């Protein structure tokens, strides 16, 4: 059973008020001798502060709920580390919740955080989330008067706050780099297109194509779910279409790694036959047999900024349109081949006559 202030008062022969003032480090008229006696007795009896009682007095629990969709996704692991580092620095606590990419579990997690008295929520929503689902989440948090921030993923721009990267720029950087390296037949594996961040990456990708005289073609686009298995599946779908492909841009690294697995199993070499570029810059990118070229998101920094803004009180549950947008960065490794001497005239994507999957299949299998 937890040691109480009353027990320490009885053991020292001092009042509960005096014991409380000393242990909570509040100014009080108490001798050095009695102060020392209280501290030593508290240690002997293994006294710990009752944080629930403290939170009732302060009106806050100094606790941030980190409600994320998939802890196995290295993006969210890095985000969680950044948020927890910032909370530790400020003597705040973190409650981690994982929804396994299911909205129903998301709502259960948010209700639990409200019941625990969370002072704020950092929210990385499930990939299946629609605008209606997002509104259910935000409406609940506003009713509970809990400040919140969406990190990276969001579907409704009328949210309390957003910490994200300029994904349009990120998609542009990826496609532009591939084009500058001589690639013209570029496929992409998107994230769920119900999410704004995924649509923004696609917008940037298509912008780079247009600026270089290339056409976007739906046959070169496969939708994934931001996980390894969906990257495998999407790459398989692209190969099965019989289209000319010399590069794949996957909208996150987990899908890029999944795509690389499918390519390898199908007899294609990365990057000799097909180049691959990812998005996030997770820790395992450098450990791959062919280290992955990618677009870096400052994942830990996003977690730190989110925690810092909630701790500072800058984000209220009624606040809207509060955005922090960070810059992406190209990280060059070895998964993209330099293909010099390829002209736009050689590209099927530059040919408006390519409208179906009957294009010649010219990928070399080994």
C-alpha cells in the first residue's frame, strides 16, 4: 500500500501540513533538523508522490498521450522517441497507445487517454481514416477539452494543429532526382489516397514529371498502405501490368523495402534493372544489402516539436489551423542507378499514345 503523508507525520511527530510543504518543496517555516527528519522518514517508508492528487490540485496531469497507428513502423518509433525525450526533459509523462491501424481501436485509445486525464494528445492516425472518422476523433477531443496535434497524417485541414513535412516538396525531390539520373519510366507506390500527406506526395511527383515533359499515367501508380506487405503487393501489381519501368518511388521506406523484396524474388536487380527510392529515412535503410536512397523526414524532431508545443500550452483544444511544416531532404545511397544518355524521346511516359497495359514488356529478368 502507498505510504501517505499522514503516516510520515505520525512517524515524525509533525503535522501533515508541515510534511506536505516539505515534500512538495513549498516555502514553509520549519527547522533544518525537522526538514531532514521528514526527508529521511519519507525515504525509509518508500514514499512516492500521489500524482493523481497532485494533478487535482494543479489541474493538469503533465501527461501526453501518444496515440499512433503502428509502433512497428519505424517512422512512429522515431517520432515516439523524440516526443518522450522532450517530455523527460520537462518532467512530463507519456502514455503510448497503438491502434494497429484501426479506427475503432483509435477511438478506444482516445477514450482511455481522456479517462486518464491526459493533458494533450499527439495523434498519428490510422491509415484507413476517412474525413468522417477524423471528425469523430477531433470532436471527441474537443468535447473532452483535450489539446491535440496531428503528426504527419491527417485528412481534415480544420484540425487543432498539424506537425508535418512539406510532402509536395518531398514527392517532387524524389521524382526530380530520378529524372536527373536518366529515369523516364517511373512508377510510384502511394500511401492511402484518403490521407492528405499521400496525395501531396503524389502531387509533387506529378509536378516533377510535368516540368520535365513527362506524362503521368494511372498504370504507373499502385496504392499501398504504408507497410511492408503492401509494398510487396503493389510492386507485384506493377510488374504484372506489363509496362516499361526503370524506377519505383515508394511513398515510405517500409513499402520501398517491400517492393525491393518483390523485385528480387521476381529476378530483378536493384538498381541495375529497376531503381528504387523511398521516403522517411528509417534506421534500417543503411543496413540493407543495397542501401536505400530516400527522402528524409526529421521524425524525432517532429515528435519533440509536438511535445514542446503541447507542454508550452500554445495548443488549445479550440485552436485551429496551427501548422508547423518542416523541410524534407534527399538522402542519396545506392538504390538508384545513374542512367546517362536517356532522352525524353525514349520515354513511353512522354508518348501520349500509351493508354493501356499493352505496352511492350522490356524489363530484363535474371
